[in-house]
C-alpha cells in the first residue's frame, strides 16, 4: 500500500521539479538578455545622448525628439538588472512595473524620433558626420542608430514572452505566483497599448500614402475612425456589354474608393489615380455571382442605392480575399442593427461553444463566419485575445478588462463591451446581459 502511494506521488514531484528547472532557465535567460539589452541601450546613452548634450551639435528640441525618454528607460533597466542579479526576481519586476509608462511614451514618440533623425542626417552635416563616426566604433558591432532606437519596444515583447514562461512554470501556491501574475498583467497591458499605437500609426501612414496616390485634393482620405483594409486591381464588368475596365480599388472601414490610373504620359500625374466614385459601405450589399467553387477567380456584385458594380478577378485567392473583406466591412458598418454573436474557447485546440449561447439565441446557431470576436481563457493569463485583430476597427469595440482573481488556477475576467446598439457583459464565460437599446 505504501509503495503504491509513493509511486503516485513521484509523478507530481517530478512535474514540480520540471517546472522548477524551466523556471530557473527562464529566470537565467531574463538576466542574460537584460544584460545584453542594457549594454546596447548604454551605447546610445553614452555615445550619442551624453556627448551630443556636451557638444551641442543638435538643438535641445531635436535631441529630445530623437531620444525621448531613452535615458529614463536605461535607468529603469539598470535598476531591474540590479535586483535580478541579486536574486530578487519578484521585487525587481514589481518595481519595474511602475516604469512601464516610459515604454508607452517612447512608442508614442518613435515615429517623430525616426522622422527627426532622418531630417537631421539629411540637413545637419556636422551631426551626420558625428553619427557615422560613432557607429564605426567596434562597440556597435555594425549596428546603426536607426536599428538601436526601436530596442525598447522589442524588449517589451521579450519581457512579456519571458514572464509568460515564468508564470506558466510557477506553482499557483508559490509565494510569488500572485506577484508574477500581476507583473505579467501590467507588462501585457503596456505591450497591447504599444501594439495599438503602432497599429494606429501604420493605419495613418497607409491613408496618407493613398492620399498622395490620388490626383488632386478633392477626395479626403484621412478621417477620424477610418481604417485602411486593402487595395488592389479588379476588373469592372459593364452591365450593357461595353468594354471591360480595369480599376484600382481602395477599401476602407467605411468607404470603397473606385479609381482609374491617370494617363501614363501626363507630366506630373502619370503615377497617380483619378477618383471615379466614393461609395459608402453602410448602404452596400455584397454577393457572389460566381466563384463558389475552386475555379479561376470569380465575379462579385456590390450593390448601392444608385449603382451596382460587377467586379471580376481571375485569381481565386484574390477573389476570395476581396469577397471576405468586403462582406465583413459591409456587415460591420451596419453592426448597430445586427445581432452580435460571441463565444468562448478554452484553448485553440479545443474549440467549444459555450452551452448557454444556443439557448440564448433560441437554439439557433449562426454560421461560423458570423462570429466576430473570440475569447481565449488560459491558466497563465487573463488577457483578451482577438484572433482576428484586423476586424477590431470595424467593430467600434471598446474593451474594459478587470481581473477578479484566481479561481481553481484560472483567472477569470469581467468583460464589458459597448456597441452602437448593444451592451454585453461576459463573466466567467456566461452572458449576463445583452441589452439592445
């Protein structure tokens, strides 16, 4: 009997030993990578920031624009490394959480930093010579300043990855489990905020690029809440047997822009597009005319109150992507009058609809393509995972996540969503309120 009990305990002890070994490896990796990170940050702080302040090669405003709060980030990293090397993992990481706002501020300033640096290299010859001289030092290992400036944001992603491993290999009854979980939550929030800043910046750049491609300034692309989705060539099939027209389409979250290329011999508009129509998606519908099978492309019918476009593509993959993106965009612009379907999964491998949802919907389950948002619950984090992030700007979605604490090794969240005509509260996988106004 005793031997049976001992044999049943051994697997548990072995598993805990494996967790501890993985935890030690992750902690060691955190220290080593922090040392490398601080060393590279120190190159910028020592050979650029400090010397430029002394030399006065750059105006204070330009220097602040390029380097921002990099010195403060370097100081925070130095303090963190001091605690990590001293074996005070939890204390060091908890203190570091208070400095995460620096990474968000740095992300907000990065585009300005890069544009200011580019301008100074082009116009400020003393600074350009100084930059080349510093980058030629052996300490830089061939890296240039442009490659070193994004380091803090790259490191933030590494922090999140390493902390996930630490929490995942820490026993829930361990003394620092709650502390590490709190640190992971703070780092993940900062990381997602930085990702959102990057996504918004990329979207703005895309819209500015499209604006420059258009002939004239009559059509204004930049607008609050507008998101760039895709662009590409499609053939417009005329309704009365006229000649086929190949047009460039730009799809945004609220409009479809139809353009045609300017004459290739035009003196200054040869590489631009003339706007033919701006079609509001809220008034549109999308249907496949043909292309339901794995054929060579297909034909889409995009209907608006005063016009209908027949759009053809000979590429099956391109046709499918246009149909999917257009359909989603049109549905999402009218989401105020649509039913919103939500479901939860325990893991990527185990896709399980929550049992209360079919009853809530009167026993009818909509087709899979109608699901817009997926929640992922794991035993290591309480984060909200959007599996289709490209749909976020279409859903007008605001998320407030509040951690309620661990329960049976799971971290449940209270999630509140506000849509144009719906409010949804989800608690521990249950729909508590679905209240159309």
